[in-house]
C-alpha cells in the first residue's frame, strides 16, 4: 500500500487497516505522513487547539509492581525516596492555589499495598469540599484493577464508590504496549491489556469518560504500536467513551531500561501522526508536552495533534525518568506555543467545552521576546 492509496482511502472515509498503519510508521517521509494527519486534524478541529488549567498530584510512589520503564516507583514504604502524602498534605496543594485554581486535578499513583480504600475516597471528597466544581481525573485503569483485586471488589463497585466520593473521569495511563510480547517483558505484574480495556469499558458503561495512552520508543515494533492503536479503536467502536489519545515517549533515565535510547523528535511526530490517522473515531490526540518537550509538542500541532494538555504544575513521573521538560507551564506560555504554531488557542474544561477562545496571533511576531522589561531596559527599544 502506498501513501497515495492511503490518502485515497482517507478521502473516501474508509478506515485504515493494520497494514496501512505499519506502512505509515515505516514511510521515510515523515512530513508527508504528517500532512495526511494534519488534514484529518483540521477536518475535525480546524485551527482550534486545546489546553486546560490542570494540576498533577502523585500521592504515593510506593508500588508493588515492577515495570521496567518506571523511574518513579519505590517498592516499599520506608525505602529511600518513598513518599506517601498525608491527606491534608495533598489537599494543601489545591488550597495553595485557590487564587488561580486549576479546573482539573489529575492524580496517578503507585500501587500501594498498605493504604485502606477509604484513603482514596477521603482524598477525592476532600478536594471536592475545598472546590466543589474542580474536576477529579484520577487513577489509571491499572490502579482501578489493583483496587478491585486488593480490596475484593468488582471494577464497577470500585468505580461507583470512587464516583460517589468525587471521581469524575479516568486518565489514560498504564496502557504501555498492549501486545503480550512486549507487556509480559516490561510490565508483567500489573493489569493485562484485556484488564486495562475492561476497566475503561466498565467506566464508559456508567457514563464516565476516559483517555488512553501508549508508551512508545523502547522494545516494541511498529506492528506492536499498530496493534495497540487498533485495540483502542475497537473499544471506541463499542463504547464511544474515549475522549483523547496520548502517545507517551519512553524516557530511559533511572529505570531498568536505561541502556536504551529515548525516541527521537521524528519518532514522536510520526507517532502522533499515525495515531491521528488510525484512531479516526477518537476525537482528540494530545501532544503531551511533558513527554515530548514543549518545542516538539508545538510542531506536533501540525502533525495531527489538537491538544497540548495543560499547565500541569507539578509533574514528577517524567522528571524522574530524565525528562528535560519543565514541571509546569503558564497559560501565557501555552497560548504563545499555540499561536506561534499558527493555531487558535482554546482553553477547555475536561470535557472539551470552551472556557475561553483566544485570538489568532498576527504572525510573524517580534523576533525579540523580552521576559522582564525592567531587567532588560536596553532591549525595550527592540521589542
Ligand atoms: S509504572 Fe505504575 S504500576 Fe508500574 S512500577 Fe511504576 S508506578 Fe508501579
């Protein structure tokens, strides 16, 4: 199958096959693949590019699992650098930001064997007491599966109890690579692919929206990536509950796969593009700036991505794995990244309702960006 034949399929609104996906990943001209994805992206969203005001919190890095790519988890409470927040410590993160509060709190954690389930219920309820309209996007499908097995409940019971406490949606983490040839090697002791997908299916069944991810750029092949994307497309055919897909670049520092190289910028752009093309039924593809750096994420907005994620504030998982990205970005910075990519910034809520639409920038802007006018008086004449 050639790129022209794939283009014709897309114009005829035919879904792409497994072989098409592999052809796209293998195609040497990443810009041509990106242009196809950009057409699809503009057909869905025009120039609109989304972001939100969100905040990441990891309440515990204690974890019973031993994923090879993980630089975040500590195996036991009491191990050096192991940390589990007291509830008030977690809530204080929001209390400290009430002047410019996040619209969404995104919580993911290790699989802690020693906490009572009530810890998580109280955690959610406490955030809602502080800010009743904050959206709680918490606990990956891997965590929900762990809660179900550890506390002796079904997925439905776990989700219903957490929802009563304040849970609004699920993030997409924990998907890694679904194919057993890879998953059994890099993440053998946590939820399987089928269990991950079943948690999302059950969440969708009670009207809860979720996201999905794929950790790429380590030991997997392009065929494994396409298999992963098609499994998500099949789930979406069934439930329609996935809001966004987020490709996550593998980072090798501080983990058991540190002998591998991190994926390059071209691989990141190609993965965004092929994801957009294969997942025609998932509305949004994110360029997660933490994973791919703000600079590459900005370019990805022309390779099929329509969302930069958010302000984030406190990312620690990728930083532990050697990411050079900052741990948070301001709204002004996100708006500038989007405007200078020639797109229209749209601040959204978690369900992609518009909070504020910004104007398109008049390009090109001044070449000199003065960060602090007082500190750069000599530059003011140039700006
Ligand atoms: S990726 Fe998640 S489940 Fe795996 S070791 Fe790290 S914290 Fe635990």
